[in-house]
C-alpha cells in the first residue's frame, strides 16, 4: 500500500517531500522529492523536477528526473526532461525527450 | 479509489492542495487545503493554512480556518487555532479550539437532548423560563436579543474557547444554550429579594401618643 496517494482530482502546487512511497494520479506542480519509489499513474501529471529512489512513469512528466536506483518509462508514458539514473528502461510506445546520464 | 487521496505521515507539502475527491492528511501541509470532498486530519497531521471541504474530521493540529459546507467535527486531542465555520459543528471534550466558532441557520432537532442535559444542571434547573426564552432568540437574528444577554453570536462565541476546556458540555450549540441561563442568574437574587421592611419609628409601651405642635 502506497504511503502517499495523490488522487485523480487532486492538485498539489508546491514542494512535496516524503520518505515513503508516492503514487501520483493527479497533478503535482513544483518539486517532488522522495527517498522511496515514485510512480506516476496513467492520469498523473507532474510538472516538476523529481528526485527519487526509483521512478516509474506511466503518465506525463515534465521536468528533470534523478533517481538513485532506476527509472522506468512505461508504454503510454511521456517524459520531457533530463534523466539521471543508474538504470533506465524506456518501453516501446513510451515518449521521451531529453538527455540521459547513466554515469552513476 | 482514485478519489481518496492520502498524504502520508512522512510527507510534507509546502504549497496548496486543491481538487476533487476526499483527502486524508497524516503528514504536514504548509498551505491551504481546498477539496470538494471530505477531509480527515489524523492525530499526526498538521496543517498550517485553511482547510475547506464538505465534511471535516479534525484530530490533528490546524493553524488556520476551517470551512465546511456540511459539518465539522473536532476530535479530542485536536488543536485548532482559527475560525470554524460550518452548518453543523461538533467539538469533543478535550479538543483545543481558539477562534470564532460559527454555525449558520436554525438549530436542528439533534441538539435538543443536549439542551435537556443543560436543564438538569443546578444553574438551569431553577429557571427553565429564561432558557426557553433565550433559545428562540438565539435562533433568530442576533440583533433582536434583549440587552441583558446582548452579546452577538460572534462575541459570545469568542468566549467559547475558555469554556470548551472547562465545561462538560459536548456540543458547541449546547454551550451556546447553557450560557444564557448563566447570564440570567444575576437576575434571580433580585427576583427573590423581598421589598425592604418599612421603617417604623419606635414607640415605647404605654407612652401617650405625642401630639404634634402646630405653629400658631
């Protein structure tokens, strides 16, 4: 069970920091910083730089993302921004525009 | 399931949270919370800003106003520094509230048992009449109240914080009703006081009646 869930109709404007799992089905604008896994659902929209342990994108993310472990962009997901992670997967059907830095 | 949002215990949001659906805050929000659904603030939850929703259940700490279209219930252990405005408000004994508490509209049927409980207290038992008299005026416009218990709803409610901590009454409306009975207490000694005894000049026994001398 995820610690923090941003539901579909919810919109967070500002900084979001957490030490637990975050699932975004709504909108986050600002910055998102977590020490655990961040998942962006298919309806989720994140217009922020993301810092997480691991990140899974199935929705729209606009911003630079940095993960200490891995970043996965699922099919149907869109990521516009730079990626910095040790491991990266971009699924067939995903959309990605930005730089990749895997130099961990 | 997408309608129920949770802000976890270790999560901190510095900014506003708006939207539809319901929300449970177990962490910290430094900003306003404005949702269309219900808001539950758990005991560990902290909100530094106003909260606005349909129904609010507050068990944590709030430094800001609470607005609800339906009802607000402030649980024991909660601390609210700010105004509480809703159609129905419940404040449980042990909650700390500092601010304006305002309900709108007519009192509903639910508070009646609480009014009977206040009637059984010694203060109210001796005079049921003022309690009955004050209640319709409490429901009607505050301006129509008699000068003796004049204070309008907002000023009277501002003295509520002191009473919430001391008084055993559980509902804010019961406290509002109990206060008129206390305010009318100073009138009671005046009513039972007997008219002062007539002063009669002392007349000794057997003494003839003194005749007044008339100046000629």
